[in-house]
C-alpha cells in the first residue's frame, strides 16, 4: 500500500458555504456508508455545511447521476464513493474500468465542478476497511485550493 499522505492545507481562504455533493453507490453499502460518514464528519468539523448526499444503486449509475447533478445544481465539489471487491469473474474489471472512465470523461468536461472519484477496488473487505479515511474530502478541498489559484 502506498505511503503517500495528503497534507492538510489551510482552508481559511475557502468559502465555507461551497456546495458539496457526495454520491455513493448502494452496492457494498456498509463500506460506502463508512466512507461517507468519515468524510462528511471531516467536512463538518472544518465548517463546510452545505453538503448534500445522494445514493445510487450501483457503480454504473454514478456517472449518469454525476452528469445530472452538475447540469442541474452546479456544485463546487462532488465526491463519488464506491467499492468494488474482486470475486471470481471479470465483472470486477468491467465495472471498475468503465465507471472510472465515464467519471473521468465527465470530470474533464466539467467547467466549474471539481470531482473526486474515489473508487476502492480491492481484493477483499479487509483491504477496503484499511483504506477508509477522511483523505477523500481532504483531496477535494486540496483540489479546490488549487483551482482557486487559477
């Protein structure tokens, strides 16, 4: 596992009322809920209160929903959570690769919304649990800090 750590930036210059959306897959819900909870807690502790959460059935629905959210509400930041665990078939690769690619396509075309795509593709549930942290929200805030410099 990577030893890379995201360092917390100074967020006092970010507008605390930015519109943040969290989109999660209902599949592997116990795990995606843990990701949501710890990252929402981090955002709230740092005074970001304008957070809306949405739940979609599977990973393939996230890109479609993401596109609709951006078009209709123009959020500042969207964080997508989903967990895919490898089993015996190639379904794992298809879901992970295609969903990630679609989200990347939307991200590249997005003009005003920063998108954090946190797909956890793991071999087992223990690997997923070891990766549940607030670094996803932190990544989003770091991205917004960089966007504000442009």
